[in-house]
C-alpha cells in the first residue's frame, strides 16, 4: 500500500485498517442493506443499535471510496487526452494504480466493520468472487496501458480508435479490451441497493478504444 493512498484515505476520515480477510463464500452478489436491516428490525419496524451503526459505517466507508476516486480523477481512463502522450499515459496508469490502492484500503475497512458486528449470512462485505473480478479488471487495465506504452511511436490515437503498426499488439489489445467491454455491459444493469465495487470501477474506466492496424 503506497503512503499516498493511505494518507488520502485517512484524510477522507477512514482508518488504516488491516489486511483484508476471507470474504463470505458462495454468494453471487453481496446482500443488500435492506436485507440486513430486515433481519434486525425491532417490533416497531425500526433499525436501531448495532444494526444501524453497522449500516452507517459501511455507508461511510463506501462514501470515502467514492470521494477518493473523485479526488484521483478516476474517470474515462482511455479518453484520447489520457493517451495523447507518453506522459499522459503514465499519469493515467498511476491513477489506476492509486485507485486500486484505495479499493484495497476499503476492503480492509470492510474486515474491521464486520468484526463481531454482523451475522455472517448478512455481511455486507463483497464476496471473494467479486473482489477477484475487480482485481482482474485493474490488472487488465494496466496491461492495456502497457500495450500502448510498448507501442510508443508506433501507435496513433484517433478518437475512439488506436491504430497500431504491430498486428500482434493490436490483436492482444483487442482481446483484452473486449473483456473490459463485456464487464461494462454486465454491470450497467441496475442492481438493488448499493452497486458492488466492480460496477463502480468498470463504470469509471469507461469505453476502451478499438484497435486497428496501420496496414
């Protein structure tokens, strides 16, 4: 974890946290806040005590993540302006790496919040499957940046098109970009409650340009 990411998270009101522990297994998507609230309602239908505090702490941690991503300008990572020069490309790559660090800190906070507070079946922590998918997304974004960097001087950005002189680089870029685009389509579907982190991240990544060759 970089010192910059840790300081940013602390400035947003978070705690440094511990390393993330194992997530709830066997769940296709995280339970909604409403589901946990229903399990903790009193006779009058209100959520009080530990249940209300648990939800509030999760909302606060998620808001810190959102605010941190905004401060990083984590949005439209493959806009032409980000790919225009080697310097802007490197800055975009560092922005994505910093965002990945913020997600890691958020996961550590999830562990702290869950400790002794939530019945396992109602945990709001993201399942391991979704966490792994988010990690794969960050890795793929970094690989796409790496392919563009490897083609420095032999790639041209033309709006939504990147033209490579290397057929091999163009083919690999296309393959990995297609996976990101597929994730965008999957997670654009509206979900109940707060969307999972993968939906937030892939939405911020935005559209990946199409690869072409110059010959």
